[in-house]
C-alpha cells in the first residue's frame, strides 16, 4: 500500500474566526469582514486571475492583522499568503518574509523546520540578481544540517525543497537533490510518497544534466510503484510517464515510449470528452533558405492520431510559404500523444489540427 504523503516542510496555518472583543459589535463586524475576504481569497486561488488573488490576499492580510494583532501567528501566515501573490522580485517580498521569519524564530526556534520552510518560500519569490535566492536557500540548508542527527527525514525534506529551487534556476547546487534522495532511500519504504517525490525530482536533475539513462531508470522505478496501485492513478504518474515518453522519443526508442503513451491514455480520472494529450513535440528545424532570406511564417496542418499515440497522415492545410512545409511535416511526424480511450479501448482520433510558427531568433 502507498503510504500517505507528508512533506517534511509543510507549515499549516489555521485561521480561527474568533477572538476577544474590545468592542463586541465592532469586533464582530471586523471578524465577518475578514471571514468574507479570506473565503473570497481561497476561492480566487482556484482560478487564474492573479490580480484578484493579490488584491484579496492583501485585504485578508490587512483585516486579519487588525483582528489578531500584528505579532500573531495568524497575521504572519496572512503576510506570507500576500507575499506569495506578488510578482517575483517585488521589493515588498523580502521585508514581508523577514518579519514573519523573525516571529517564527521566537515562536519555534532558530533551527526549526518552520523557519527553514519560510526561507525556501522566500527563495522561490526572489530573483537571480545578486543571488538573493541562493542566500535564502543557504540559510535553509544550514538549518537542515542542525537537524541532520535528530531528524534526518526532516533534514532530507529541506534539502529536497531547496534542490527544487536550485534546479529551477539552473544552479549547480541542485546536486543537493542527490543527498536528499539518498537519505530518503535509506530511511523510507520504496512506496513512500516522499521517496517517489524525491525520485521524480532527481530524475529531473539528471535530465537537465543530459544524463537521460539515469533519469529514465529512476522514473521506471516510480512506474513500478504506480503500477502496484489497484484502484487509482497516482498524482505524479502523468509527470513520470510523460517524462519517459520525452526521453525515449528523443533517443528514438518509440517502442518503449508507446507503453507510457497508452498508460497515460488509460489513467483515471479521464472522461469521454478528454482530448488526446501531447507528450512529445519535436520542434521543426528552421529551413536554411528561409533563414537566409530573413523570412518568417507559419504552417497549418491536419493529422490523425492512432490508438498507439502516433501521428498519421499529416497534411498541409495552409501556409505562408512552401519553404516551411517540409520541415513542419517532418517534425509533426515525430510527435507522440496519449491516445483517447472510450469504454476502455484506445481509439483513433481524426481531424486534428496544429499550426507551427517560424520566427527568426526562436523556434
């Protein structure tokens, strides 16, 4: 059985809707205003309107701190919520986090996992300039070192989270993901979600280092775990299988990729309206003749997807120039999809369309 996933760094904030009133009616009004703003913020998180999320997070933060007090843990949680809605590099982010970190150091201790988690969250929102994010991650990893002997799993969790940020920035210190994985492998059952997560990120690390075989081996280990599940699809299964399709197609091992294309198509919860899912898209090569002439354009094509996820019968519908057509068709022929399933059977999809754009200086 798959063990429940509990991240070592989860800091859960509970915002109770009660407090002592200076003036019962005024406090009740403030409490209701906060409750409405906070619930609206939670609802907004489900959408993609970032400006609305930011405005509601700010409103919840202002009202919540009036309700609970500037130095309360609830105010601190709301402060972080607001900071996380700001664009990366915003001047407000660091002061907001630093104020919360200072409070958490008093409440939980200098070397607590709660403080380490805040440093990682701060790093995620900082820009690369002057490597402020790296300094924040260094502080998180210093805490991990302090926790190593007493709480090795917690320390490994901090390393994993820091490694994710390093990897997203292309920093060589993302090799910390190896140490995190080694620790999890030693301490956890092979089906534990923390190990599955760590293995997924280490595979990403090796893929970034152009070590595709190492990456694939780790992902295949996760697939063994996913295939042992009898009644549901693991949340990371799609990510792992899609990564394997990309690796195998890049290595021209389409037969190995097919297994994962079909498995993705069978994943639950799909439905009868689920469209074919693109898993591997080879970008077209810019035609030399077009590049020499400084010519840009596009090609619109139709195609079918067979029950194994292969592209069939690609045809040009329209293009700005015949110079781009051959390269477009050649690229499209190498694409792979997760086929659609109907009543448990993979089906062919007709009348698919795509447009490939050719712009100078980029694919």
